[in-house]
C-alpha cells in the first residue's frame, strides 16, 4: 500500500481511502456482511482511511462502519465523517450530533471532521449558526482531531470558504475531466499554495472514468495496457498535496483492482500527464450539443429542463454509461422535465446564444433514451 505522510499534521494515511457511501443495499438495507468483509479486507491490506457521513445510506453507513471496525486497534486507522447542515432544522440539535456520531462509530474520537458538501447557501448557514465555534469546541474536548470541509460549488464560493477558517484539510471533487467545474484546478492550486492537505472524492467521476467512449479508450490502450481505473487513480494520487483518493468500493473485484494499483503504485510522469491532458481535450470534443448551461432558454413554458437534458446527452456521448443516463433521465422524468415533454413550440429557440436547435435535439435525445432503455 502506498502511504502519504502529511507535512502539516503528524499523520500518515494510505493513499487509497475507503468511501462508505456506496455499500450495497438490499431493499434499502445495507448488506452488512458484504460491507464488513470488504472493510476488513481493505484494513488488513493496509487501507487506514475510512470516510463516512451521518446521512449516508439513510444513516446506516456510520453504524455499519462502527460495528465493522470496533475490534481493531483504534490507533491503526483513521475515521472521517461529516456534519450535514442541510438536515438541521433546530440549531439546538447541533451539540447532540457529535455524541450520536461517536456512538454510531463506537469510538471516543473522530480523526477527520468535515462540514459536509459546502455550497454558497450552506456556507452562509454555517456562518449564521456559528457552527465553526461549536466544532472548535469539540476539537478542544478531544471529540474530533482535525477540521475540514467537503465542497460542491463554484470557485468564488470555494475561495470564501477557504478564508473562513485555517482548515486542517479539505475534500474536493477532482479528476482529469473535472478540472473546470466546481473549485476546479484553480481551487486545487489554492490548496497547494496554502499547504492544505487534500482528500479527493470522485477520482473516477462516480465510475464514469472506468468506461469510455471506444475511440478514446483505444488511444489509452495504445499507450499502455493499464486499465482506465488505473489511469484515473494514478493521475489523482501523483498530484502534490493529494493525501487520499477515496473510492466507494462495494464489490470484491473493485477492491482487488484498487489494492493492486496502490500496492504497486507508479507515479505519473510529466509526459503521461501531457498525454492525459490531450485525451481529456479530445474527450470534451465528444460533446454532441454545445450547451454551455447558461440557462437563457429557461424557463420552458412546458417545464422541460433543457440544459439538464443536454448535460445527460453529452455525458452519455463521452462516457457511454447507459446506467448513469437511465438514472439521470429517470430523475428528470420524475420532475416532468425530460426531453419527451417538449412540444416543439419553439419559444426557446431565439433565446439560445449558441443557436442550438433545441426542440430537434430534444427529440433526438428522447429517441436515444428509448434505445438505451430497451437494451
Ligand atoms: S421548444 Fe420544447 S423546450 Fe423549447 S420552449 Fe418549447 S416545449 Fe420548451
Ligand atoms: S440557452 Fe442554449 S446554451 Fe444556454 S442552457 Fe439553453 S440550450 Fe444551453
């Protein structure tokens, strides 16, 4: 196992972290036998960073992790968990949350404590409720050791959040195709300049980087026999300041593949970084609709979520991930905003600065979805 020693804190973590958000479920209940088996195997093979959250899997993730790890020497592994602000209705609740989390995790302390999935609105809520004062008190009491945040919003919000507190660490979504969204590369560089250790979530973009458009995948294969998963992990874990890359492992084969990569880790060379950059540009060229997501076409009088439909088409063209397209399209259907709702009234056409033939592209997409669903 590859380990990283943190320059700013007296700790060493495995470069591969176990994300506990995706344990397999049966009838909405975590398959605890499988989850425990995978957690134990990861621990015995050297993984010492386990990431969960109060809200994951409807509150089942923390207790499952707690039960699985309770017999191991607590000093041999690190637990990261999160405070999920959006569930907070009564500010009085705040002081009780940590004790519930400690009980769930069957531990006296949490190593890494994060303000969960920060966006602009949640940052404001955090400031209004003076949440950081509460969390600092928990640190003084020894209930938590290090304070950080995980992030999902734009770069200006990220900058403001960085200035709120001298963070011990930070968790960001980062991979070689997501360098321009959320905090992006600029936010990553800010963390490096401030010497804030980084935990990366979604290094595989929720599994999308494991399955590619055939044209691109062939070019990767021509370069080396490495799997797409390996390319993605090597890209992230060779970057300065990245201490842990999280993977939500819920199958034996995933765990084995990831362990193999980090047992024989090869740092990515400058030349390889150049190659991946080139591939990622080609990858972006696969977008089938040049929608920038500007929203000028919205609202559609019939309720179509125009840019969200185009985002699904583009993602499908790039990753060819049918499962993800089905899931995302199903979500738009539940909102009655999917492409099939379009009646081709044309009201949006004039508003699109990209001159996209919106109704016809939506018809194409609705047909494509029929095809994907019939597979
Ligand atoms: S053409 Fe379709 S998407 Fe555009 S405004 Fe009319 S119904 Fe909405
Ligand atoms: S106006 Fe055009 S580019 Fe902007 S979101 Fe709508 S379809 Fe996309």
